[in-house]
C-alpha cells in the first residue's frame, strides 16, 4: 500500500499527504503508539500527533488506553466512502448560494469561457449532460475518442440514461468506431478533404469550439444569435454529408 497512486487517491478525498501516509501505516501495522508512527514514517512527533488528531476528527482513527498509554488504530476503510458522501452533501448544501452568486448582474448573456486540457474538455461534455438538451456537432470524432476514450464510456452511458439525442457529422475515417454505434445518435460523414483539427458542439444557446491537440483547448460561447448561426452552418453541412 506504499504506492504513490494509493496516497493520491486518499489526498483527493480530503486527506493531507501526511494524514494519508499515517492512515495507511496504521492499516498495515494495527494499533500502535504515536512514537512508533513517527519512527516508521520518519516524521516529527509533533506533526504525527497533529495528523492523528485530525484523523480522529474525520473519524478515520480511534484510540484505546492500555497500561497508561494511548494506542492509535485505523478504522475500517469503509469509512472513507462515508467521508466522500459527507463532503458531497456539504457541497450540495452550498450549491444554491453559489449559483445565486453567479446569476448576478455581473454576468451577461454574451459569455465566453476558455477551458484547457483533457479536464477542460470533459467539462464541456459534462455541461451537455447537465443541460439535458439534444445537440448537434461536427468534427474529427476519432481524435476526440482517442483523447477521452475512458471518459467516453461514462459519457455514453450517462447520455443514454438522460435520453439525449444527437445529430453528428464525422469524417469518413471515423466509420466503424465504437462511438458511432452508440444509441440515440444519427450520423453522417464528410470526405476527409474537409478535415479540420477543430470539433464543434451546439446545444441550446451554447457553442463549444474544440481545438483537438495533445493539450486540447475549448472555447465555450453562450449566445443565442451565435448558436443560431452555427445551427444554420450545421444544416448546410448535413445536406452535403452522406450516411
């Protein structure tokens, strides 16, 4: 359990790195004294005590007294799942207030946002799911699928559950790819001579322009008139494309 990846998972759910190291060591060795934890982890005893106290508050460490000494023990790892649920619930509790802050006069109807990297690209597709609206799009689907192949398994499943339909135009080299077989999608193809490294998604009053490089860049425009213009452009391509 010394692997860095294991520790990172614990850090992602709210533990500091030192807390993660101590919790994992307690799981491995069982009930023990704080000084033993300090020796095994090579941390200063004060830091160990501080971490143990925080882990106790999070419900991940318990104590027992024996022979006038305090022994620390890691609780069942199943508590980690409860910790995630608690953090999620706290977030849900403040979401209405956060949304109110965003819906102020400072935000106009002509909004442009920029997203970088794979996580930014995922943000766009997550927003499509959150709106629940049918959408249209065109571009090099083969490239999108190669960048987000693991995420797309989740995306396709979620889109199916929400019954979101799509009309998409791909290039001919995408024929036969797994995503082209997904449900609720109507697909047409353009010859590869029309290839560009950008993909487009239009849903509601939103237009996502995605530059598909190794480090993707996405421009998200929220504007009804611009969205209507892109829809007209899509309709022209749709008539040119072939099934």
